[in-house]
């Protein structure tokens, strides 16, 4: 999958697979139900723009269980499918843990303390 500048991603690219590289610029939004992580999203930014990355049910749970949550400040390569949401917002949907590659890591304990 070729590397794509985030700023070049458009709504016309709906369902296209891309790979982006950038820094996580927001703490992950995490949804849990019955003790299991069911959804995770975060923003990633490169020199051209920002995109929201989404992980649903199985991938969110696997990422949380592995302790590999992408915290603010981490630099990642992420590949996945672009999805158009209401309001013509394009989001990057990740389908497997292996689609997230850490270039630098920022990890955080549940209490919010971070280290790299």
C-alpha cells in the first residue's frame, strides 16, 4: 500500500486503502462495554493535514489487551480503508492490529501517566 499524504485524501477516495504516517495528536477516545474495549479513535497528523483513525470491536479489544494503545505523541504508520462519514468527513478504518506500526511509542497507564 503506497504512503499517502493526509492532505491529499478526499471524499472521492471512499473505500480506498491507504497508508499514512504521522503523530497522534489527540488522546484516544475509548468506548468500553461490559469490561471490553469496543471502539477506539484518535487523530493522526502529518505535515499536510489530519485524519481520524477508527478501530472497531475486535481490533479495539485486541489493541487494548496488548497494551499497545496509540497515545498522544506516538508516531505511527497506519494503513486501512478510507470511509466517508456524515458531513463528508473521511476517516481511516483499521481492520488488523498489524496495520498500526509504531515509529516512536508513547504509552500511558490507565492513570494517565505517560512514558516513551
